[in-house]
C-alpha cells in the first residue's frame, strides 16, 4: 500500500516535471516562431516599400510615355494628311511637308514598332503613287498605256487611303485601345 501510494506520488511529480518541461519547450518554440514571423514581416514590409516606390516610378514613366505618345501621334496623324493631299498651293505644301517630317522624326522615336511599320508602309505607298502620278503626267492621253497607268495611279491612291487608315488604327491601339477595330473614315473636301 505504501509502495503504491509512493509510486503514485513519484509518477505525479515526474508527470508534473515533464509537463513543465514540455510547456517551456512549447513556449520557447512559440517565441522563436513569433520572432521569426515578425522578422519576415519586417523584411517583407521593407521589400514592399522598396518596390512600391519603384513600381510608382515605373507607372509614372509609363504614363508619361503614353501621354507623350498620344501627343506625338496627334501631331503625326494630322501631318500625315499631306501624304494624301496634293491639291495645296506649293508654298503651303512645302510647309506641310516639313511639318510632317518633323512629326515623323518625333514619331520614329516614340512610336511602337507596329506604328513605325505602318507609317513606313504608308510612305512607301505614297512614293509608288507619286511615281505613278509622274508617269501619268508624262504619258499622252491618247497613248495605249494611258488607261493602265491611270488605273495604277487610282489603285495606289485608294491603297494610300487604306494604309493611312491602318496607321491611325495602330496609333489608336498603341494609345490604350489594343483591341480596337474602329474604322477611321478618310474624309476629303473637294
């Protein structure tokens, strides 16, 4: 009986000692985890703050570039009309050509590849159209090739209008409407 009672007392004390040791171990582990979590939180907060300012700077740069692009595209689109219009007086036509070249230079720097390619196609089409117009001007009306040369010049004129539309659509897409298929109508007043 005494041994039974003594066994219970010792078992109870051993159990209390083990329980206390286990509680200390749990508390120590919990404290280490809390310190680790706080350290990670601080590191993530610092990382976030560091990159937040970079993201804000990048966002600001992109917005600035987009606004600049929009300004450049507005000037370029307006000045590209000289490529479709040949009925201006020579002085005005010369001014418009120089204004187009200035807008084209600026556009080349700020425009996307798609816009630069579209403008390049427009210029190539207008060059072919000018060559056809010169050829037409040198061909007598009663010459056998006159009809074919006239048809070629008219086809290139229509092509220049559609390539001009494609340029404007690329500019629109590059300025924030990437899915746009809005048709731009070329309007001329005779």
